[in-house]
C-alpha cells in the first residue's frame, strides 16, 4: 500500500493537498505573524451586539473545543491502544457518536446564531470583511459536512457504523510518518471525503483570516503574576531602528 | 524597601469651569481616528451625574476593580483567572456601545449642495456605525451642567448610596465638574485582567500601556478597569487607553490635557513609592483606611534613606530631584489636600483630586452671608452634609472625615488670604485650627493659585530621548506603504506594518487638499476654497467654458 498503487487523482487529494495545506498553514502563519502583528486579533464585535453573541459565541466555541478533542481521540489514537486499555469497539463507537453528535449540534447551533447575527445586525455586517465571508463559507462547509458524515455513516447506518479508525485514521497518521498511504482512502464514504477536503482548504485559509486568534489562546494567563511590569527600553519603539542609528557606546578595554 | 517612581497627576476641582478643552485637545491628539469615535481618554463629567460610560461607578453591575476576600486576599471582582478564561468567548460584563453612545456625524454636505428650495436645508445626523439616519440619544457629556438630569440623576451610583431625602433637594444644592483620565494605578486591575499579558505598567514611570502588537482583543481589560478608562477600538479590535501622553512626558512636556487646561488646574509630577507595600495597602480590611494606607505607600523623597534606596534601584539623580520638587508630593502628603478617586476599588489610583469648596461657598454666598469669612465657612462645611457625603462617596469610600478636613484647610486658606489681600497679617489661628502653620497655608496658596508652568509640571525627561527623536527623521517616504498607497490592509482596518508618522501625515495632507468635505464626496465639479492650497487650478475652480476648457484643470 505505497504511493505507487494509487492513481494520480488520489495522490493529489490525499498526499499533495494535505502537505500543501500543512506548508501553507505553517509558513502562512509565520509570515502573517511577522507582517501583521497588529492585525492578529479576534476582531470582536461584542461592542456592537451582545444579546445573540452571548449565546452564539460560547455555544460555537465550546462545541468546537469538544469537536477538536473528539478528532484528536479518533484520528491520533490507534484503535489497538483503546482496545489495549479495555475499551471495546462497540463502547468506543457509542461514546464517540453520542458525544460527537452533541458537540456537533452545539457547534452548529452556535454557528447558525453567529451567522444570523452577523447578517442581521447592521454594524456587525458592515464590519465583516471579504476574507471573513470566505472563511465563513469554508468553516460552515467543514462543520456541516462533518456533522453530516456522522449522521449518515454513524447514526443512520446502524450497528457500529462506518469504522473510520481502519481507514481515515491510519491515513492521517501515515502523513505524519512521512509514509503517506493514499490507498487507505479508497472507498471512504463521500461525506467523509468532502469533510476532509473542506477542512484542508479551511486550514490553508486559516493564516489569512481572523481564525489566527486560535493560535494565541491565552493558556499562559493562569500562570503569570497579575500585574505585568515592562521596562521602557524594551517597549518604546514601534519598529526596528534603521541600520546606522545604534547608540554611542564605550568600546570594551 | 523597593523604591519605584510614578508619574502622577492632581486636579484642583475648584478651578474646573467645565470647558472641555482638555477633552477636545486630547481627542484631537489621540482619538480622532476610525474605531475610536466614542473613545474619550479624557472626559469631563458634571457631578452629580451618570458619568461616562453611563453609571460606570456601579460596580455591582460592571464588576470592575478588586475585592478583598474573607481571607484577606485580593481578587478581581469580575472573577479570577479560571472564570476569565471560561467567559472569554462572550464577556458578560462588557459595556455595549449604547452604554457609551452611538457615534455620529452630520450630513454637512447637504447644507451646501442641497438644491434651492422653499425650506432651509438641514444636516441630518448619520450614525458612524451603520451610516444610516439616527436619532441622538446620549453622548459623552449628555448631562453636562445638570442638563436633563431631573430625568437621569437618580441613577447616579453615588447618590444611590446616599439617602432618598438627599437626592430630592440636591439639584438646588450644588454641582461641580470632574475631569477624568486613566488613573495609572499602582495596582491596576486592567493589567491583571489581560489574558494576553499585553497590558503593562512601565517600570520607569508607572504609566500603564497596552502593547498594540500583543493585544488579541479579549476585552477583559474593559471589564477589569472600574473607571472604564480602557476602551475597545471597534475597527482594529484592540484595546486602547490614555497613555499619559508618554511621548511628551519623555521629552519633558506635560500631557496635552494639562498643557491646554484653561483653568490651570492640573499638576504633574513624580511620586516615589515602596512597591513592596502596594499589595498589603490594597488589601487592607476597612475601606475607610485605604486612603491612609495609600499615603503610607508613598516615600518622602527628602529622606536620605529613601534617596539612597532609590539610587540603588537605578533611579537617576535628576528623577530623585524632580520627586523632591514634585507638586504631587506636596499636595498629597505635605498639605494633605488631594484625595484619590474611589479608593474602594483597591487599585491605588494615581490621579488625585482636591475636592471643591465651591459648592459650600455658593450656598453660603447665595444665602446672603459672607462666603469668605472663616467662621461662616467652617460652620457651613459641617452643616452642609449633602455635598460632603457626595464628595466622600467619590473620594474616600464614604468617610466624610478626610473630606471635611480638606475643605476646612481650603476654607482657612480662602479666608486667611482675604485678610492678606486687605493688607492685614495672615491670621495664624486660622491655620492652627486646621493643623497647619500660616506659612504652610500661604505656600499652599501659592501652589494652588499662582504657581507657574515649571512649578505645576515637574517632569524629568527620559534618558534615551535623543535617539528616539531622530528615529522618525531616518524615515523617508520610500516606505512600502508610502505615497500612492491608502485604505485598509488586506486583513481589515489597519492591518499590516505600522505606517511611519511621516507617511500618515503625507496622506492626511494630500487628502485634505483634495477633499471637499469631511463627510464624503461633495457635488462633483465644486471646489472648497477653504481646502485649496492656492497652487494649480483644480478641476471645477472655474465653471466649464463653452468648449469645456475649464474642466481640464491645467496648472
């Protein structure tokens, strides 16, 4: 099951696209951080509108956090490991499907509230950039296709549902071993294929949207002293001084 | 003892005439930009009144500042670190734009471009958030001079803490102005609330600033500040606040608000304080002890031990000398006439106020008595409980004792100086009655009434100033976003690299020379002569000739 037995379109979809996405995500984020530290923000619109945001935003974000956690468990942890600690396939499927469905429902509900808010509140809609709109399309596509894949292949299919831990998860891990196995993606239900491609496009778009704020989640806040002191020397300038303006110093003797 | 220096301000409220010059010049200097239309780093409130944003002092609602827990520790009122992170997706205690006001402009262009008709054209208000027509409901000083306050005044958080009876007869009693800037607190709750660590207190002069490159727009600082002096720029998505005009202070100039103050009521100077004592002082049990506790934190700059300790901390000699000449130290600790605004928030604020005697004088004078007679004034101060309680609600967590002491000192000065003006000796017994000497009172009079610029603003310069001034000179207009570029960056308003000031000026100037109105495109083919720089022949200067030659704009 190497690269050689896969057709060209499979290689493009399941080998080239993931690596290109990864490269764009990493290089793009570094570039954005260096070029546009000032624009690296949540761009919160809470000042304009609070009533809908108060429900929509926590629903969406907390839902998404659980969705991310679920993806980590499903994609990164091999089924042999869960079986080794005594979690049967049936039990895993039950937990994953039930918790995943709830998380997806919460996130989608939040997203719907947020999109409605963005469209219906005058100042919020005016503050929406073209980049935001593009991002919303891909975000909604990933989220909805993922939710649909769960409903179609896990809930409606009956039994243990489609076992993505035999195909998608090993494929995902094979990318990280640098020994991609596109053949594993043969025969994966279309809903999952759409979901994966939409997600990859979203990740490629990520560094160029307001989604970058996810990378600066304030995880260090609980561990720092309350009041921050900084010296003027380090903080005063808005940009690096030009060459040739170094201060006069006494040469060391 | 860890000595630190703090640049701070005292405002003498008796001299404030409520002209708003400080607010206007501050706005012109700092917040006349998109996204900051509603932002007033400096504002002037009429008291009694709601303040800006409305009822910001009601911490039951807004949850700003610190509270002392039962175990004697300080906790952010809006919740600790875990609660902050849990509510990060929608801050429940953030004021909405309507608690400030919806910013607007007027359709000025209509006044010039409306076709001739029966009715006088009007400039309708247009919202700066939606661009639509709006009805103006509130602004930064809507209840100025108690205007309309019969409808709103009962919501004043200070009055709410006083008795009903007081509120009813109050409007006949007194009014005064309260100019406010950021307090640059010793124990800033905004800094403590910032999840990103983008807000900080400068080690050298204690100014509290927001690192614009590190702010991620989590909005917790707005909630954290009990004075609501951190604002959220709704276009850039970053927090902004009063900078105490640090670029001016660093070269020895006073802040814009101080420089332009018509009443000359602001004083700027250094205070040396013991950073090791800050935590304990802010956490003292009884709210009424907070004033004394904060005074205890300050260090006497003339004390040789303090001077030696300051030198050990690397505070330069000219800064120590400036701290000795500081008008702030004199007003707070020598004459003890300045009081902090809302010490009960436990942030140890560093903009202090001399409470106004004028409400008392006004009442005495309007009742036909001598408003400058010492005995009458002393009696009035102890009888006029209403202004006294109100001032105590602002400056001493409700303890009328310190306010009364300050007002008696001011009254002693007022009546004593009248004697001097009439060619008599300063009445020593007046001064003794308020625990001062006659000389001290006259020195205080000098500082409050006739002190010159250099005595009101004692500002030591920062120590790398020259290189920084030159920085802008090194920048030419060949900057990447220089002439020819304009508008928002690819990721929204003001994204991308910061534009050097010179480039910004270039664009502003060329926009001003070519624009016809501040509101938007005017009637095509017209030139506003006020904006014409006198060069060339802009299109539309002359009406089109028969061959259309006038439209070409030859120059």
